[in-house]
C-alpha cells in the first residue's frame, strides 16, 4: 500500500504503495500476474478516512494501482481522494542485497477540484536473511492547489519480531515544515496472503493536533491474470 505528499495528501499518495502500514515505500511490487487489495481506516483529529486501494501486476514489472478514500467529518461522508500510480523496479531487492525502483502517480481531490502529481525513487536494503529491512525514498511533488514543487523524502525500517509479526518505524516529510513519524505492527494471519496492521503517527513537535491512528487489512492473491 503505498511518500509523495505532506499532510493528508502525502499520506494518501504513498500509504497505498508501501507494504501496509508504511508510508515510506519499498523496492518491491506485487507478484507477476497477481493482485492485492489494501484497505484501512485512519482516525484523525476530527475526521475518519476509509481507504480501498487495489493494485495488479499485469506484465511482471509494472504494478498499477487505482483507488481512493471517503472521509467522514462533521457527520458527512465525502469522496476526498482518488489516486492512480504506476511502479516499476530497476533492480529487484534480493536477500541480503538491495533494490531500487520508480513510482509515478497523481492524487485527485474532488471536493477541492485539484490534482497533485508526484514521482519518487524507492530504495531498499535487506539484512539478516530478510529479517531486517531499511527503506529510503527521495521524490518530487507538484501541489495542484498552490502550483508549488516540493522535495519529498522518507526513511523507514521493518524488523521481524516473531514468525508472523513485524515492527515498522519511519519518518517522512518534505523540504519545508516539520516531518512526520509513525510506528506500528504488522501481523500475517495467512503468510503472504492475509495481513492485518495497526499504527500510530504524528508530526514531530506538533503535540496531539496532527496525530492519527490506523487499522488495516491487506489481501494478496496468487498469480491468476492471463
């Protein structure tokens, strides 16, 4: 599921493409001829977002994602985000090795009648026979509302705590403003097929005004596409 934007737009653009529940993306894609569905609820201060983001790999090295969010605020639910992304790998990550890729996409905000564009390079490193991973992102964001161009970045780690349980921690942001941080757990109910997760996140030095909680479900298929 799913770093390209800051604030709500940043979270929207990347959480889908990193392996849930990370915002910082990794140098991995859905298996060739297979699909996945990432869905989650994210509780903010004063609003709740409900996301559904399916993705498929039709060709073997191009993961295509299309989905969006409905946000409930003040007793009303509205379609607030529609996103589309393509992601490919220049070098797949291997055990005790590294990988690098490229993701390009956009997030439309129907209520605001704006669209953000972004691109970023995810790089991943494997250690301890795939028991520990580090990921870095560096990217570009074009804000539709302001017309500004931003540099975006992310740093994250995944550590296996038990056979089916992973700890994730990360920080991410852009070249202006304070960065965000997030920590969470990922649990495989069915290895490589059904995963649940939960996270807590906030902006550095922001108190509780920008914190969020999320809980998610990720489903991965076996290869079935022609």
